[in-house]
C-alpha cells in the first residue's frame, strides 16, 4: 500500500490513511524517521502482519502549492520502482485529492504513467531467476467515489501512453542483431494489422524508383536492405476536414559511422540510433487506440550505417527524392541524409504540419545535457504548442534558433548543400540542413533527442537504457491538435 505526502505537510497523510491504528502508526513513523515529503523521498514500513498490507510506503510529492502531473508521475514511479526492488508483485496507490490546477483525470493519468514506466524492465535476455523475477503483476489506483469516473478516463489515457512509451523502450533496447530494417517493417505490419492502421513499406527497389538516393547512399555499406515504413491513421469523416500531421523518424538500427568510423566506445550504444523511428511507431500504435480526429502519418526511414566495401565515401554527392544534391563530407552525419528523403516523401502527402524526430547530433547533447530535447521550428505557434505539450507530458524540451547566417557553414561548392558544417553550432546547422528539404509553406518542427533517448543512469521513473523519449509529448500534442 502506498500513499503520498507533501513537503512541509508530511505528517498530514491523506484522509483515507489517517484514521485508526494504521494512521497513527504511520504518523509516528514519519515523525521518528524525519520524513519531509520532498520529491523522490520514500519511506517504507514493514508492517509485519499487523495490518492488511505487508508493507506500507509513503512517497514525497514536494510542495502542495506546486503540485503538477509530473510530480505525481515521478512519485508514483519512484514508489513503484522501490516496490519492484522489494519483489512486490502487487501495489495499491492511494492517490492525492484533486486540486483546481490538477483535476482527478490528470492525477490518475500521471499515476498510471508513473507506475507503468517505473515498473518497466527489459528481462528478455536475463537468465538469473533473481533478476527475471523482478516484475510487477498488478497495480490498483484508489480514489474517492466522487472522482471515480474522471479517474477511470484518465487511467485509460495514461495507460495507453505509457504502454506506447514502453513499446518504444523495448525496441530501442533490442540489440542491432535483433532489430534490422526488415524486422522493424515486420513489427510495423503486425501493429498495423492489430490496430487497423494503413501501412506501406517501400523496399530498396521502391526507394530507387522514387529517386531516394540519400537513404540508399547511407545503406550502401550494409548487407541489410533499407526501407521506409509509412503507417497511416485516418479518422472517420466528421463535420470538418481533419488536420493532417506527418511524423518523420530517423531509424538507424545501427550506426558505426560508416567510413567516418566512430570510436569503439562511441559505438557501444548505437543501437539507440533508431529511437526517432521507434517513437513514431509507438505514437502510431497509441493513436490507433486513442482515435483522435487528426489524420496522422508515421514515416520511418530504416537502415544501417556500415563501412562496407560499397559504402559512400567523403566527397561523394547524393541526389535526394526532391532532386536536390548533397555533398557528403562526413558519413557519420547520416541521419540527416535519411531524413532528407523521408521529409521529401512526407511532403507528397500534402500535410498541414511536419514533425521530425531523431537522435541527430552530439552537439545538442552538449548544449542541453542528457535529459532535454532540442526543438527547432519554422512556425512559432507550432513550436509553442510543442513546448506546452512537453511540459504537461513531463519531458524536457528547449527551443533552439535557426540562424540564417549559420547556413553558410553548409554551403557546398559542387552540390546544393553539404551534410556537415564546422564543430560549432552543430545542432543548428543540422536543423538548417533539414530545413532545405521542407517546403516553405509547410509548418515544420525538428526534435533532436540525442540526449534524452537513452539514460546512462537511472532517472526517477525511467531506469537506465531506452526512455521512449517524446512519445508522450507527441501524443499530448496530437490530443491538443484534436481539441483546437
């Protein structure tokens, strides 16, 4: 059994946990242990059979005046991770009362996300029984009767978002030997069949027929054939046309750097370079359940980047689907090449908006650190809406500029553009490169998730490894777009 307490009010447990012998015992224990109710603070009491539950847990929420969905998500996740570490198979959470700023539905949604994200662990390749047994089987969220209907609605929404996030984490955590472009296409087909999504997979010959020379160039050094996966959600016809959103994801199932070879340590986590495409796949899976009145297209450019004998070389020139040419100076700046063709393909769908998502640059990680995504965009209203969605989803995002004069760095003498500039402002020049391949009249945003896609250490409700970055933000954004 778990409940929550606020900072500076830690001895005042929720009403349902204050009464009788249990409430008195918990109150005494909180006082004795100096529990303050700060964020991420946890107290665990082994009741030793004195009460109904075997253990009781109190999680700190921080200050009551600052209560937000993220605080609840974090506290629920931290509580769940502690419960899982104690080999608990079931947990019940007594949710805090709603406030004017955080209604019951939002509290339940955030708690559901915290539990599902906090209990996640990839055990597929573990064999030790003490490791594989660390999983939660059941969770109950307890609310007052008058909030039950709203809480059920929030629970359903939060569970769908968390399941989509965990799907993305599962796929990104898989090694490159298990997830190839072709196997990603098979997974997408299975999801499309189960969720009744439209799907088209462009194989290598289809890419050549469409003139998609950039993604083919990246794939040239690999034995694994590339593909572009296109999933479609079209809502039932309503009274007015649905807005059309294209999501474009970078899907490098492994990135060695090509002939511009990465260091050995630099390659250790390069299975994560499919995180953008995986986020798009996860969002499409959830959209099929949430059924927003928004037409959503998920486009994933899938390939490996390997240094085979036929690999592209520094100095080569590639021609993209739209006809523009790219001088390749660094074969490790390959994600933007894949996206160039995928953005060109997206525009054939005549979308109202395009958002691309990619683990694109180490420069963005240097600029914003390991937990924040960089956001670039050509339409400030769209940028502001994405920032607001990220805030409510509990994901860090910061807008970075598209300075026109930085484009001088990627001007080529022999092609329309070159694929890399100098070492300074690398996240900006990468975004400016992508801007070359988006029509000026189409609102476009670029999310660089090089930092938050993969945790090197445990972080609150997201343990070490893949995070499913931006899945919840994009689902929140689509929900906002549906309501606009």
